[in-house]
């Protein structure tokens, strides 16, 4: 879709945030799992191995997701788009900006921020100011501080 003349479209580079709390907690759970006494029955051995694989998988997925190719956040006059997901302005409840510059966009139909709408801006300060001015021009609430998101 080609924008009308005079319509301002902002394109920002984003990436998934590195969830340090998740990685730290999975490492702690893995260490607890490893330091438990070795169970004598087969069911408990299988359970411990399965937990270890689960914890390691979560850590690997979190790190790989962070290292994936950058994506674009497109701010149109009536919507925003991340990758191929489009969200209309009237469907946005609030935009959260955490202390470590992680940004979360909470749609009105969700109780918490979906992981697909949680990201970091690559060029940081100037891009954050552009996002804030776009949100204010659309009367979208902006809240600063930590926010709840999926995983």
C-alpha cells in the first residue's frame, strides 16, 4: 500500500529483548536439578532428565531469539506493524517502556503484553522519542516501568 502524499510513516529497527530474568531463573532451576541426589527409580530419573532438557531448551530459545535478524516497526497514521502483524491504533490499550528500554505494546483484548509485541529499539533514544511522539499524537497511554509479558 502506497501512502498518500504528506502522510508520515516512521520505520524503526527492532529486536527481541534478551530476557535476563528468564535465563537466570532457568540456570538456577537447572543447577538445583543437577545437584539433587540421583533418584533410584526410573520414573524420577526420567523426570529429572526431562526437566533438565526443558530448562536448557528455554535458555537456548531465549538466546537464539535475541540473535535473530532485526525486524521493523512501522508506524503508520492509523496502525503499527511489526513483521507481518498489524495493529490498529484504536486496538492499542497502552505502550509500556521499562527501565532497561524494553517496550511492550498491550492490545485492548489482552490482559498482558504478548511476546510478539515486546521488543527493543536498536537505535534507542531518538527512536524511543519518535515512538512516544507517535503514541501521544494518537492519544495512546504510555506507562514507564516494568510490565508483565508472556515468558
